């Protein structure tokens, strides 16, 4: 891969970073009635969204389109990844009514395609797999044709819990590798790239087989050779869809942005993935795993 030039850095003040963002990362703040309606419905039903908890830069667009990426298993993660804006600590007990409330929200928003992720729950023997399954049952009880994408943790390597989630009938099953292997100790303590790759491989060879998806960030100090290696690794375990986006620092307590990639550089990364043989690569500064997720997977779902 050809060299990529150095980009701007950021300056931090207080608890939130003040970023000298390049023009392609500056978002116009547009808020419409649907934005407020989605926020209100989520609050009313006690449902979390990763859009809010992880400070997603696309929240106004997604809420403004009347949709959201739902986050189950509470809002406290048992891990402390140094890139993630979700709160970490000791979570409370599982909320067994959460699947019912989420299904009610989906019905109120009249969604036909749903993306659901979660915090990591290492305190649970099954990693929270049972709540994912209950959520699917509640969704399909109301609409048997609703398309569902799950974005799951590594489940601490629990293959039985993984099989239960796959057998729920999920259409797209995603697990993000997040970054290159060398940066795991700094960015993802408690996780390992080999465990994540093993999980993705297990999804790919399972019957029934959902669409298999992963994603990662750039801007944490990875090299181009490391990115190409990661693309080859996820291709080799059977991934269908890869998303690549720019890391943006949630606060001064998180890892610094080492560089900003340009839109042309993101396209170059996408082309590298395609040449390796990955069926679909979504790559851009504001790309996130769940952003317009069913635009990414519609070609695969049409063949199911």
C-alpha cells in the first residue's frame, strides 16, 4: 500500500476534546421533529441507544430519519476500552423486561429493519446471549418479517452462547475487531484479536449462516501494512462486510487521535479490501458499523 501523509492532530480542553477537525469531518447540526420524537420514545421506555451512549457523530442524521441503534444489557460495560465513550464499571442485574420494551419502541417507530448492540457483560455466564434471544422473540412476535442485525461482544469466547444467538434467526451478525492486533493492549484491554477472529470464523461456518460483518477504526497509530494484514485476516475467517471509519476521541481520558485520514485515503483502504476479496467494504470518515447498516447488507439479504 502507498504511503499516507500525516494529518492534523487535536487539542484537548476540559473533559471533552476540542478537535481541530478537517472539513470532511465537520457535521451540520440539523435537528428536526423526528430527532426529538426518537429521543422521547427511547426515554419513555427506558431504552438505551449506542448513538447516545457512545457519542456517535451521526446521531442527528439517524434520529432525524426516525431510527436508532439500540443498546441492550444496560448501559454499563464490564470492560474499559480506551477508545469507547460507553460508561464502564460494575453493572446491575439484567433487566428481563428490556426485550419487551425494546420491541414496543420498534413498533412505535414502525421500523422494518433493526440494529441492536450491547455493552459487554463479562459478569454473565452467557455474556447476555439470553437477552439477545428474548429480544429477537419479542420482535418477531410483533413482525415476523422484521430484519434484525446484532452487533455482539466477543462473549469471552463462549461458543455455546454464540450458537444460541445465531440460532435465534438473526439476519446479520456483527462483531467488531476495532483495531489492528498490535494496538489491542492499549485500546482493548481484556480482548484479543485472535478471540475475535475465532468468533467471526465460528459465525461463518455455522448453519444457519447469517451475513457476517465486522468493523474497525483508523487513526490510532496503525500502519498501512497492519491495516492490510487485518483486512486479510477478516477475509480469511469468512467475513462478508467490513466497515472502516475514523476514530474520534470521546474525551481527554481516551486515546488520542494520531491522525485523520482523508476521504481519498478511505477509498484507497476500501479498494484494498475489495482486491483482497471482501464482498463489501464500507469505508469513510464517518462510517460506523451500524450507520445505514441495511444499506450495507441489502445485497446479501436479498439472496437469503
